[in-house]
C-alpha cells in the first residue's frame, strides 16, 4: 500500500539555498510470503520512495536535481516517510487507547 506524502527540503547549491517542496510516493517494506496452494510465494520488497514532483518558488521552471543530489534526497525522503508512518501508527494507537479508556468510564 503506497502513500502520497510531501516534505520540505533545503538544498544547498553555493551560493544559493533552495527551499524545495517535494511531493513523493512512499512504498513500504513488504515481507516475503511463503508458498501456498494458490501461489509459489512472493519475495520481500524493500521500502523505497519515488519523487512525483518538486516545487520551488525561487525557480520559474521545473526544478531539476543532479544524480548525486537525487540520491541524497531519496535517502532523506525514505527516512522522513518512515518517521511519518511511525508517527501515524503512534497517533492511531493513542487514539485507540483513549477510546478504550473512555468506554471503561
């Protein structure tokens, strides 16, 4: 199940700092599934991100990253996405806990 996310990122290109708004899709880790009667099994799929678009108010045209910049940004986005998904899971758990507490009162 992929998730669409957006993060703000500051890219340093001396002497200018660009403030980027990066829209991307996060594809979470999927563990391997063993064989069954219906299929021979599925290999694991590692988590990854895909950049959908980059917006920058400082540039009139579409903002382009170099290969090295893109590699660094993708690594950073993967960490950001995993942090966001962990925060969402924590919020959901807190919500369920509060609902249970309210139901018991």
